[in-house]
C-alpha cells in the first residue's frame, strides 16, 4: 500500500475538517475513517495515532500563519505603508481559512505541549526571526523620527493580530445573530479590515 495515496490524502482532509470543526478531543479515529470512507485500521496504518494526524495538521496550519506573516517584504517601506499590506495579507489568508483562528487558539489554550511546540517553532524559524527583526527596526525608526508615538513592537504586533483574529472568532456569532448571507459576510469583513487599518494607524499617531 503506497504512501501519499489518494486514500491517505482523503484521511488527512477528513481529519482536518473534523479537527477544525470539533477540536481534537471531540474527534475520534472512527469519525475520521467514516468521513474518509475507509475503515479505522487504514487510519492507523497511514498515521498510527490520532495525535500524529493532529500534529501534522496543526503544524501545517501554524506554518501557514507564519508564511503569511513573512510573505511581504518591508524593505524600504515606512510603517504606514507596511501595516496596510500586512493587514490585507493576513485578512485574505483568514478569509480563506475562517475556522483557523478558533482552532489554533482553542488547542493552544488547553494544551501546554502545543504552546511549547509553537514557541520552539517561532524562536528557531529563521524567517520569523528575520521578519520580526525587520519589523522591530521599522517601528523603532518611526519612533525616533517622531512619526509615531512610543510603542513596543510586540504590543503593536499584538494589537494588530488581536483585532484581526477576533473578527474571525466572532464571525459565526455575527453571521447567525444578523442572519447574514455570504455576500453580506464578505462586505462585513471588508468593513472590519478597513476599520482595523484606521484604528491602528490613527492610534500610532504622535501627539
């Protein structure tokens, strides 16, 4: 039985759909096998354990976030130029992966081992370190010029990411309460993106 078969991919996709919707604890290998259209023995054959399956999916999703964070080059850009590009890119990624923020945050909150894995990944990932160093240098340069108020780079990063992430975590509540269709949801996300840009950029202005 060859690795990387269509069945193996179906199992991985089924597991991703169930983990993203129900979480790790509420998903069984029986559920995964049923969704993939195979028996439970084949799930164990390809991936051994549910934890192995989850680890692969979790790592891929976390790497997806890192890749989008690092995607845009900020060389020769000012902070006011780079911030909208970053927000646009991050919003686009989450618009295509709307369950991702809740999935990652939930699993990170309840599982210390995954938090440590994420920390290790971030502090050993060359791209992440390089990106953050460039971001930090840009923020400090703008502060020195008096273009923005004094702020720690990590605080700015958390301000931006928390506003974006909460938009998507709260999206099911918003869409259900106001009975929004897909076009209305897309309009709402565009408004939130624009509002977040305004809030962040205006909040950085030097008084």
